[in-house]
């Protein structure tokens, strides 16, 4: 068999995935019900069962790996993970922790973070991994204070005391919890070092607590917030986590054949990184290399260095990460060769992947391997643990989120010219912690969770071809002409057309005559367009440069040529020098832009965008374009 034939066999969608299929029921009111014809098979009682299984079956296989101080990879095997988790669990049992006094974790992804989380969940203690951005990037610590006020944690783990000191000071009066510090920094007065947790041992007590964990035991609280809301504590039960992994295995049966290997930065305080990816590795006895990089200038260098050394079998990222990865792969043959060498599929989520990045990844894999690596996506929420649908087939283009996974009932409800998605199943949250009014608000009379997201069929006549994500129902708006603008469809097309200048785009134009763009720039790409400027030239000078403005104008002209009406292109755009604010909920630490929050906070810029006549620095589309 030739190298190309072997590559094709390893990456054949027919071998990787369950056949795409969907059952569809249409109601007289226009509502559609979708489900998988494949019933959900029995699933584990709790995630601790995965760890116990692999500690017996593959005790010496590495589970979690991270870079040490000297740059070498260090890690724990499955046997070591279970042993240390049991020791930590014995220590936790002495601390009177519960859902009313959960374990708060303020840490980036790390082995200590993983061990502590597994130990707590092993004995039924809920964990509360909090976005480090709320403590390290925030200026007022408002979201962190809100979380502590709601939950009153009984124990706090902080990876690095010095980095988190201002945040800890800000919440000092909101809890009475002892503090455990990671080994990466000096200890503080009154704080326990993480190593102290490993000194306990009480196998009998730990086994009793483990046996008492049920599928309905709360595993974790994950926090999510909208544009104006305080963070909501989404209850994640053991049932949600385990049923989700069983459903994914039925869609991706190849996971049973070879233990997966991933190099992953996605944060464990989010459902994508912490539930989908972490648990998938644990469920299938794989190895997770913790990537300290981020899809940000400078930090992405760490990701590239890791991928030169470690060849993943699966790769997960958000569109912003793929944007930087494509640039790196094009420039580095060694990186390209290693990255694709064992890769079975490329997975994107959190936002639609611009079509230009889809095509670039296809071309790079074809050039490197002689075949295209399958690219797939999924759809879900923090409230669904997370996967509801899966594109477990090779779609023809970006944006296809597939069909419902086994166990997930999906209801599509007409909402204007949209189909709003509602979900019911064992993977759906029972509600929001201590917010009964919100829980009631987000569930309909049939028990479906109301997501606020919209989808449409790739081909209404052939529903098995899957669904397309169609944005948030609340994001779409009408122009003054009465024409609807579909933000979910326009935004990825616009990012692709305005590449490489646009890192992200917010679509404006509610009750206006035409569409406008607020553009968060790809700063390194903009600087490359201005070679005569000094490397540290002020960003405002870079964004005002004729080359940068010309790229934006050319992209806008392309959108108009390829569009089908006023709702499919913008007539004006404004480049934003100020990055999105996490305090104002403009962005998550995964890099997802909150459209409504940006438009609300930057209303003055929206007014400037639509001022007549257009004034600099607004970039206007010429009438002859």
C-alpha cells in the first residue's frame, strides 16, 4: 500500500464516523423535531469510572503532560493519576465540602488543576473552575465577586499566589475558605502548598464516597454570562458529562481503536476544553499534552513549538487559533510535516470557521499527505455538556454542525425567518445554581432548553446532510428597508473577505439604510502591510495606513460583488484600536466576540460609522465598486 493510500485509509470518513442519519418529525405549526435513529447506549455512572478503568487497563500510559521549568515534558500516568487523586480526595473529605461549599479553582490548565478536579469529582465534591481572565485581565473583578457571592466556596486553589494576589484581595470578604497554592510560585502566609494534599490516605473513606456518587451528583459549576447579565452558574451533573462522551463515541467509533493524543490549550473552565476535550481523552485512555500557548501574538509560538514535537491524532481549536496556525504551517515545513503525520481529523467550534481557513487547511493537508484530513464541527452549549449535534461526516464547506447525537432531542421552532434551537436529553443541565427564576425562563413546557441559537438545513429535502449554524436569534436585525440581516451568515463571509486585516467583525446596521462593520484588526498582519513603519509604531498610525485601508476596501468590494443584496455586504467600516473588553463581556477568553455587548458599549463609534458624510477614519465603499 502506498503512503497516500495508507493516509487515505486512516482518514477515511466512512471508517472514522457513524453513517449520518436523522429522524425528522414536522408539526402543523412549523416546528420540527430531530433525533438520531441510533439510541444512546448505556454510559458510565461518573467520570471517576473512566479513571479507575484505565488505571487498571493501561496503568503506565501517560495521561496528562506539561512542560517543566527546563522545557522537557513531564507528566502523570493513569496509575499515578488515580493514586494521587485518591490521596487528594482523602484530604478533601476532611474539609466538609459540598455543593453549598464547592471547590473553586483559579488556574490555567495544569496537572495540579487536573488532579484536584478529578479528586473532587471522584468523591462527589463539585468543582468550580473559574476563568483566569476574571482574575488576571479584569480591572474591577466584578464577575469574580459575583461568582464568589453566589457560591461561597469552601476551598480555593490558586495556581500562582503572586499573580492572583489582587484578585484574592478583591474577594477576601466574600468567603471563609482556606487557600491552597500551586507549586509554581512561593507560598503565602496561611496558605497550604499543593504537596500537602498528597500526604493524606484513607482508601476506605474514599471508596465509600466514590460509591455514593450517582449520575445526578453535581460534578461542576461552569460560569457563563451574556452581554449584561452577571455570570450564571450552570449545573453540570455526572450524567451530563458521561452521556455526552457516550454519544460522541457512537458518532466517532474510531475513538475505540487508537487512544487519542491531543495538544490542547482550550481552557478547562469552559465546556469545550474541560468537558468535551478533557473527558474525551479520559474516556478513551488517551494522552493530553497541555499547551501553554494561546492564539495570541507571541503566545502562539508556544503552540507551534509543541506541535513541532508532538504529533496529535485529533486537533481542536477555535477559528482564531486556526488563523494563526495556517500562517505557521505555510511558513514551516517541519511543523507542517509533524502536525499532519498522525492527524485523523481537524475539529473547530465556538464560532464558524471562515471558508478561506477551511480551504487553506484542506490545501495544506493535501500538499503534505496527498489526501485531505477530514474537517468537522459540532454544536452545543455550556448547558449541554457540550455536544448536541455532530458533523460526523465530511461536509462540503465550513459551518455545517451536523445532526443530533444519540440521546439529544432537538426542536426547531420558527422565530421570524429563523429556526430557533431547543434541546432535551440527559446531557442538558437541570438548571442554574441558586437562580430558579432563570431555570424556569430557559425551559419550555415540553422540557426543552431554549438556547437562543438558530440553525437552518443544508438541504431541506435531505435533512441527513445536516444543519448550518445560523447565528443568535437576538443578533439578527432589520435594515430601515425591512430587509433582515443574518449576522451568523454574514460575519464569517466578511472575515474571509477582509483577510488578513480582520481578526473579527461586529455587524452593525439596526434600523439603518445599510450594513456597517466594526473591525477588530489582526494587528501583526496589519503591521506587515506597512513595512516602512517602525515595528513599534502606534497602532492608530498602522490602522490609518493607506495599505491597510485599501485591503479593507478591497474586501468590502468583494463582498458586494459576491452578494445578493444590501444585507450581504457593508458600505462602511471602522477599524478599532481598542481591543475587546472582558469586563464588559465583549469577549470570552476563548476569543468569541459578543456582538450585542460590543454594539452597546461602543454606541458612539456606531454613530460615527453612520455619520453623513463619512468622515475619517471610516472606510466607505465607493459607489462604483
